[in-house]
C-alpha cells in the first residue's frame, strides 16, 4: 500500500498539487516513494525465493513468480480474500481423513479460516499428486509450470508460451487467468474445470467434472454434459446412474450453448438463444444468509450444491442429484451391499457384518474397500450352493455388463446354479419376470426392505456334520427274561468260535507283514524316489493337489539325473516318477535357518493362480536348498520376443498385450490376494514363462523379499519396485525392444508402435494408447506417482481410464537397469 500511494504521488494527480511547495517537502515525498518501492521489491523477492511467508493479498503476479511446495500453510489470495492459490495437502482434495494421502496438490481453494471449510475448487492436472520438493512457477516464456526441484522434471504445463503472457491474476470469482500486455485473458482455469463449478462458470460439451482421487489413476465417477444438453452422472463411460431432463430431441453441434451455475443456487442448461432447457434450484434459493455457493462432484459419486453460511461458519448441502446414496453405482465398492439404518446409508460386506461408511448427504467418502473378495469357486473342494439375499439387487462392477433372461425366481436360481460361468443372479419380483445374471466376481449391490427383488450368490458348499445314529433308539422294549439263559449259552459258543478265528487271522497277518517288510527293505534303495515322493498317486486323485513335498539332496539328484539338463543359471529340468516334467531351482546364496526356510517356502507353496508357476516341493539340506516348480513347456518370454532365431512377428500385438495382462494379474494376486503381500522382487522377461497356450506364468516370485536382506537403502518398497519393473517390462512387450525409450513422449511411443504393427481402426489405437500411458505412470521416478497393481490390471482390461502422464519422464540410469536385468544367482558348482 505504501508503494501504491507513493506511486500515485510520483505519477498521478496528487503530485500536481504538491508542485510549487518547498523543496524539503518534495525531497521527503521522493525519499518516501523510493523506500516504499524498495520495500515492495524486497517483499516480492522474498516470496519468489522462499515461498509465501503469509497470505499475500495481491491481484496479479509477474513473470518469474514461483511458490515452493515446502510451505503449505500460506497461499496467494484473491483481492477479496475469498480464494487462495497454493500447495494443498491431500485432505483438502477429498475433504476426508485419508491415511494414504502421500504427496500434495496445487490448486485453488476457499480461504475461509479453517481447513474443513477451505474446500478445493480447482486443481492442477485434475488433482495431480506431487512431492513437497516441487515448485509452481509463472515462467518467463508465459507458461504456468509445475516441476520437480531435484531433476527439473515438468509435471504439468499450461502450454501458453506462444500467447504473449505478461502476468497472472486470481480473480475474485475464483478464476485463475493469464493476461497479455493488453490485459486480455488468453488462458483461464474456468475453461478446464476439475471437480467443481463456481458461480458464473459455464460448462459445455465435451467438458466433464471428475470426482477427486488421491492417486494418479482417475476416479470412476464423472459429471458430463452431452451434445443434446443432457447432464449425467456416469461410472466410467459404461453406466449412467443419474441424468437430467429437458434434452434436445434433435441436437446439433451448436444446439446447446452450455450449462451454467449461478450465485443464486440455480444450475441450468441453455440453448444458443439463451433459452432455458432444464434447471434445478438449491433449497436455500434466495436465502440472504448464504454468501457463497459451488457445485461439486464428491468422492462418493454424488453431485451436490454447497452453500456457505457465514454466521455458522459451515457448508451445507442445498441440493444433491441422487437422493438415495445407494442408487449411486458402486457406492460401497467391491463385495459390498449398500443399505440403511437409523443414521442413514451404511455399507455391509456380502459375507460379513457392517462396515463403517460416511453419510452420503455430507459428501464424505462413502465408498469402502475393506470387504474380502469372493471365494474362487474353482477351488471349491465340494459342490457350490446358492446364498439367498432377500430384498437385494446385485450387479457387476468390472465389467458392468449383466445378462438378462426371462425366468421366475426358482428358475433364475437354478439357471445360475447350473451355469459354471454365473457368479450371482438377481430375480425381480415386480411382475417383470426379469432374471439378471452376473458373470464377474467383482460384485456390488444394495438392499432395502421395500425392494421387490431377491438375489442369489454362488458360494462353496460347506459340509455339515452328520448326526451319529442312536445306539439304543427309543421304542425298543426291554429284553425278555425268559430268553436270557438261552442267549448267554449261545453267546459263550460264539465267543469261542470268534477267538479261534482271531488267532488264525493274527497269524496270517503277521506272516504277510513280514513278507511285505522284507520286500520293502529289498527294493527300498532302488525305489527311494518313488516311495518318498507322493506326486504320482495324489496328483492323479486330485489335480489341484498342492501339498509341498520335502526331498533330500540325493532324491533331487535322482529326479534330475544328476543335474543333466540345465535350462538356465541354477535351473535344471527333472522328471517325477509319474513322468511329469518339473523344474528344479538351486538357491545357493540362501543363508537361513531351516525353520525360517520352511516357513518362507510354505508362503510360496500357498500361492495358487493361473499366472504363477506352481511350487511343488523343496529341499533343505545343510549345504543345499532347492525349490521344485511345475514345468512350463514354451520357455521364457524374452526368447519369444528377442531370440534372433525366432520370427519377431510371431507374437502379434494383441497376443503380447494379453500376455502383459496375464503378468499383471499374477502380480496383483501376489500383492493383493495373498494372506500377506508377496513382492516378486525379480520381475523381468526371463522370469515370465509361457505355456502351450501362451498363458504367462511368473516364476522366481518372492525369493528376494523372503530369503534375502534388502540390498537397497531406497525409500521404495518392494511392491513399488515391482510396479516400476512391470512398467519397464510393459514397454518392452509393446515395443519389442529391450532398451527403455528415454526422452520420448506418449504420442511418439504410440506412433512408433502403431507404425510397427500397422494397426487399423480406432480401437487398436486406443488400446496402444492405454498401455503406453499406464506403462509411463509405472516408471515414474517418484514412487508415490505410480499406480497400484490393481489399478494397472483394470486399465489393461479396459475397465478403468488413465490420465496422460507428465509431459516427460525419467527412467533409472541405464547401468542400473542392466544390473537389475542380469542380477541372477550363480550356478550350482
């Protein structure tokens, strides 16, 4: 303020009234102005170097201005003090307490005095998560850029270097704008909404609002406007669970002007003549005590209008699109049911009790993920049965495509019971005769006492104990005393005959036992492996036989014909007595007690998945330790991709992508579905085996994490390193090249793969783009930017979309990759 007043003295009207005064007065004014200007420069430089030291109330910032992520307590505020821009903690984005909010965000929030009230209204990159060691800058070339301080990696840019930008302003309506030398707006945040609309902000096709997400993968929930003018809430692009009315019957590209949210609490859709097509009004419309409003899609997938009551210092919901939160698709997450109790909507697990969930009316995170997955029906030891869930509707989440047939309730249950691909079914009792069949294990649903529906969930049949027969059943009379003497006489004779028979039987049994013992001792040395290894009998009785067998070193030598056939470093081929081929892997470098070794091996032996090489047995001698795996006939994936003797086009792109999906599913099983997370630890092409149907199977999983001490002091966890290596492998599989694509962007990589494969059609291009995007997210140098393996699987399946990764990315050094690729256990001496 001093500088502004002094500037007016020097350059404005007041200086004219001072002219003619004494030179002392003029000298004082000049000195005062100089000091004030110097203070302004000093303050600005202080902000530029170290970030905000307090809330800064200036309307514009110049080129070169920057703020650091280390200071999240203060921000640059709009002139009216209502909005603030800066680095935000994760809780700001979701408005919930989330223990997994690693990283921070950059964006605009309210500046209303406390964290709960300071809801975000716009975020850079739609909620891009970054580390504290990041900086946001208005660069000298006119771009807003967000970058990592350690390596200068640009995470986001406004791409405005050619527009003559001179400054940036945070307007009183919450709009962040870039201005040129004529103060014309050349870029604004209102044109790229994220999760909220502010009063006066327009919303037009093909824009969308996306529910906040705390991870690099996009949220499932979107709020969209269609060319017809219809507003809709959708799960991905597959399921519409709410839509507005009043859509144009014959829309054209210019029929609908836009949707617009007003400060009075009205959300409306208007045509090109500004005629209202459809509108809704907040229940506090024209309430004078409401000072602020905004429209927001929350993490629970519901769309709400929030109103700020200044006297109460709180936000209240004035309207929400889906009145019944259970009507939001997937509201409670996987394996869960949405229901109600006295306090409102609650989430229940399909197999367990109630899980605490937030109230849908407040916009908190209502979805859950704490329910156990459905049992793998293929592993049922007995037949399956149908669990009956009354007043319940079930539906499949991934993919959300259910199959409808016209059957009554009993026939619907029988249909699902007899169909091996059916996981669950819902029969409508509303007179429609509709039976909806779900053929995915990713199930969710909702229940209500008023629902005219019953659902059936297929589960493993649990055997019940059979009651023992009564030895003296009721109704039998007492013995006749007249017959007791005769009975006793006959009993004595019977006992004598029985005794003679027992003596003869015992003599024969002893003789036979001695003969068997002699035969056993005689053949023991010759048939050691056959008698000690129960693979033959048990495997034929039960193909799913999985008991681990312990063998001696001598037996290992016999099964491998004294290690005659070597398949790779420390890997040998063997054959069981039933002629089943196996792989024997030597673990020379393992130094661990027998107790710990057996405990670790039991973890590996407890894994059962289509995309894992099955562990069959082990050897734990003082000097030698081995693992026995099933034999996979077609060798490792690296030979299929890079063996010069093979045709490089032998595996088509879709076949390679199917293999990549199988690898991801196997890794997801290890990370998410085992009793405790098992990191692979040595993920590379050489450890991906292919069977006769080109089904990939992971080998060597869990060895480094279980048997060996961590060799790296990195902050990465073992599972995070698995994600990085899988991203590197995914690029190798897609490109059929070993070398990482350093300094190449997404478009270049997609074009390279498309050109190589000569893809035709949009569908093929989109699948390549999806694979490249998720691969580049996986190889981000910052572990917290990488997705989880569960998210990777959904992206590769096509059931989850993925944002563009940062404009550039960085691999580990080439030497480090080479070292990791060739870090193998030395051969058996």
